[in-house]
C-alpha cells in the first residue's frame, strides 16, 4: 500500500507489528483454522453432490467468499496497526475500500 521497496517494507512491517506479534499470531491461527474449515465444507458439498458441477460451483463460491474476506481482513489489520502506531488514516488505505 505504501509503495516502498521490499527491504523497506519488511522494516516497516516490523515497526508496525511491534508489541502486537502474539495477537497477530493468534489471529493467523484463527484464520488458518477457518480456512481449513472452509476447505472441508467445500469438499463436503462436492462429495455430497457426487462430484456434480453444482457442488463444484458451491465449493468455489465458498472459497471465493472466504478469500475476499481474507483480503479485507488484511487491509483492516494493516490500517488498525497504522492507526495504533501513528494515529492517522492514510488516503492510500482509504482507496482500498472505494
């Protein structure tokens, strides 16, 4: 979002996540569990539909919705970390939600 190089972005990430790493780790574990759950649900729908195209489509819808949620979550976490550390909302972050 900030359009800085790879090394500078890693330094910036370390700066923003300082003091919140365990909380972010717990959030990542929850997201991992939810991702596995969504994958299992998609697989179960596909199996119950006996491999039909409708079952495949339903599974893809679930995975697509979950992926969209993850992208929004990552943008929201970034914005919240930035607000906590700097106390401001950047115009570049607001463009994500337009």
